[in-house]
């Protein structure tokens, strides 16, 4: 698709472009299609046309460039109007000259494949189609009749820093972008929900110490700063965001054991003692606290929390505030990390790591409408899937080929760290990450019943499986990834975990083949899945000292019979366990949880530990684990004063806003609420709610494609009683 001509001022810094138009008659309809790279805002007569921010979505601009469409009929009446587009850096041309920019810490090997800009300059394009009452149509586009000047924002860093300085730009004729510098990505309308302001917080002054004013939002967020300030022209006021306070009560930007997150939003005052507006435009900060420095008065301070995950799907509330606060903590973390892509954290990396897009798929989809979000995530994965000819460099400058069909662990991937980290494994080719192309599509199909999602991703999934087969070793295992990443005891169990995902991917693709009528594919996939399962059980399923079946941790096979919660849970969840051993393996899982007194699993194993435990009658045990007052525990984060979920099970984690272990939210719906999907799109469900000890009132609801399911519970004389509201199109099985 074509919009207007691409225009620029041949700069790597933000600019604004404008054109005055004069509609020739009474406007019947007008539609504007606009984009600017990296980020843009569109105005008519100085007024923002959309309530979205940070458009367009982050993509691999070599493959896809998004644009937004606006109905501007009401804004265009007879008379002159000024169209304007302001453009900032985003990921298109990363501004590394101001504030924090991600780099690998010193303890990791240098990356020979660093970030590369997608173009030589920032640029924008627009098409405005105007239909008049007389039936005539006019098309207004960006071309060299437009004017461009530098923006007041001199620096805009994708990691949250902006410098707002003098408005000293001079209007000049726009320059047309040469054919060779036009973005190569296919222009496509935005497919995910746009990023919007979901809540505005009044930021309060807590105290002043050593010349630093400390402000508290009250909630850790991804947000955009707005303030009114007054002072002397030429002076600067500086806002520094942070997720935590140091021991002296000053906002602390140090990420534990990692690096300093030097986010700076600076404003240069323009007038003497007049109220001026400070406002971010092309990036967002992350955190709860602000340190404010500079000789200027802050008259008003607001923080706009932003997210793409603003469309609610579910609701959870009970009379035990521990569960409500855990739920709210996870939801706020999800909101802060879903901004056109699903980031790992909004502070340190802001990378679109893919593993949560299936591991957290159900948890998020119960809370939020993920139908459009996951379509975008999967689109990004297909864009990033490698061809055989794709090439990178190793430490010595030699060519290395990641492999045809590989789905990288990040999508889009702006800093490809393709080489394994010594002693840790690959952070680029990780089966639990790349498997989102298959298992993320699985969750979308289960929740929304849209077969198109299978059609769109089936070929990519089959190519990925072909790639995985090249990673199987002589023992029939995959062991090159990260295993149960985040496991608090370091029990990654790579062979167990990675190979279980090989089976999961294969059996899921067999299901997709059946749904699409590909009978030959189905037969071949089932045959391969059985081969994986037989090998898995022959080498990993053994009897413990009590004669019960369990799965040993293959990495620690020389240490005797070592089991983990994840090594039992994954084969239970994916029905890999022979029928005769299911009860024993479930008993091993229970014993492990009871002896640990906690859920000892990383982000990869945790969703399966929770779901397998719930399926095998351990709901109260789960409730006890998540509400214990010391780590590892969700409630321990609450007692630590956190408002979003930490990266790891510890006080003062490296990142204070990681949703990667928020899987318990899924259990709040299908465990406590008891709403379990039995057929795609909730055509058939089962209902088996559970109220933990201490909970006496419960309300859970979920909006399906057929309408809302509601579960209400009340404990009467010590016994839970439930009532249900179920759309007539949904079948409830016993």
C-alpha cells in the first residue's frame, strides 16, 4: 500500500512537518492515513487527532511498517487548516547520545552484532482522502510542498530519556526521501490495540533531601510525564525516574547486579516566571519515583500510565485482600509491559522476549482481550523467522548462520545476541521462547476459536519444528537452551524442559493439522511425537527410593535421583506420562512442593507446576504457597511494598516490573474461579470453582466470544455455595 511521499529534513533528531490546506467545499468524509518513524503524533490545527500515543507499533521495519488511520471528517470544515506531524526516534534510529541506552554488562562477552539503525534519517508519510458533498474527491499527500523544522525535543531516547530545549528551529522545505532510503517494510494498518493512557496519577511530593525533591506516583508504571513548571529562562529542571528508593530515600536507578538505568527527562525553561508545560512525546519512563533537580518550581505533576493491554476481558475479586493485591500486582505488571510488543521489563532492556507469549498466554488472556495483541506478536515472530541465508558475525568476524526456520527469542529483535553465553547457553535460539510461534497460536485459538490464527502461523510453526529437529542430540534430547530459566535453585534441567517443549510443539502442530484437514501432516507429526515421548520416558522416567515413578533431572543424573517440580509438571501437563505412572508422578510433585513449602520453579516451569498441581488436587497447597510471607511467594512481594511483580523470587530484584512469573493469574480464573476451556472459543467449558481457606466471598467473570461467564461464591456454614451465569451458546460438561 502507498500513502504519500516519504519526507524528511535529513536529520537523526526529532522534527515537525506541516502543511496548510484549504478544502474546496463541504466535507462529507475525510480519512487520514499517517505514519512516522520511529514514533509520531498527528495534529490538525494544533490539536492531537488521536488519543493513542507512541504510534506506530514497534516492528522489524525491514518487513513491516505500521500506519494509523483516523476519521477526521469533523476536524475538516470549510476554511484553512494546518496539518502537522511530529516525529521522534523510537527504535528506527536509536538515539544513544542522551540518557541510558541498553548495553550488555561487563561480565558478559561483547556482542559482535550490535543495534543497527533502520535508516539514515527520521521520516514520515501521510495520505488524506477528502470526499466532498458534491461527490468529488481530493487526495492530499506528504511531498516537498510541506515545511519541516527541528522539534523542541532535541533528544528522544527509546529507553525513556528526552531533552526538551529551545524552540529555535527554522521552517524549511521538506526533502523527499530517496528511493533507496525508503523503508522496505510493507505498509500495514495497525493490528494491535493502540497504546493509550489507561490512568492518570497525581504525583505527590514526598520530601526534599540534599537539594533533591522526591516524588511518588504510588504505583510502578510505564508512563509519560506531564508537568507545569515555572522559573528563570535558560535554567533546566531534571526529572529522573526509578523503581525503588535507596537506603537514603533517594530514587535509585541502579538495577541490581546489572547496570545504572540513567533515565533523564530534562526541560529548559523558555520564559521568566511564566507557567510552562513539560510533556514527553516520543518515549516513556518507567518507575514509581522521581528525583527532581533544578532551580524551578513544580506547580503540577502528573504521570499518564500507558498500555496496549487496556481492553478488559476478566474480573476477579474476593474478600481476602491477599489475593486481590496479588491479582492487581500482576495486572499492573502486564499493563506496564504490553506496549505494542510484550517487553520483559520497561526499565533495563525493553526487549520483546517471546516466552511469556505462551507461558503467560492464558494468564493475560483471562485478564485482557488478547485477540489483536497476539495476532501482532505472532506477526512479529513470522517477520523475524530466519531464512537459510541470514548471516551474523562471531567474535572473530566470521560468518555464522542461525539456521532456516529459527524463531529468535526476541521479536522484533533489535540487538541480536546470537552467540551462546559461556556457561549459560543460548539466549537467541531457545525452544521455550521460539515455541511461541506454535504455543502462542494455541492459546489464541483456545481463547478465541479463530481458525485463521492457525492458518496464519501453521507454515511458520512447521518450519520452526524442522529447525528444532536439527538441535536434537544423539540421546534424543534438546539441551542447548535455558531450561527452567529463573529457577531459584538453579535447577534448569535442560534436557527435561527443552525436550518436553519439542513434544508439546509437535503434538500441538498435529492438532493444528487435524483442524486444517492436513491428514498426512497429522499422521507424521503424531508418529514423531510418539518417538519423542518413548525416548523421553525410557531415559527419564525411573523409580525413586520408595518404588514410585518420577522423572529424574537429567543434568544431575550423576548425583542420584534428583527431581524438581518442573521436571514432574511438564510431562504431566502435556500428557507424556504413561497412564500407569501418572499417580506416582503427581505424588512426586506434591511431595516436592510440600517439602519445599513453596513453588520452586522458574518462569518456564511455573505455569505447568501450577496447572498440574491444580489438576491433581493441590489447590489448597497452591494457595498456601502463594500467600506465604517470605520468598519465593507472590504475597512476599506485596509485603516488600512492591506494586508490580519482581523479576526473580527475592527482595529488591534486578527488575521490579517483570510479568514473566505472573502465571498464577491463570489459576485465579481456572482454579479459584474454576472456568476451564474444553473446546476452542469457550464453546465447551467445565466449572469447578475452589475457595481457599480464609476466603468467604468470590466473584470471577470472563467475557467469552459468546458473552460473559460469571461465577459467584459464598461460604455458608463453612461450606462454599456457587451460582453461575453462562451464555446459552456455551456447553458445560460435568
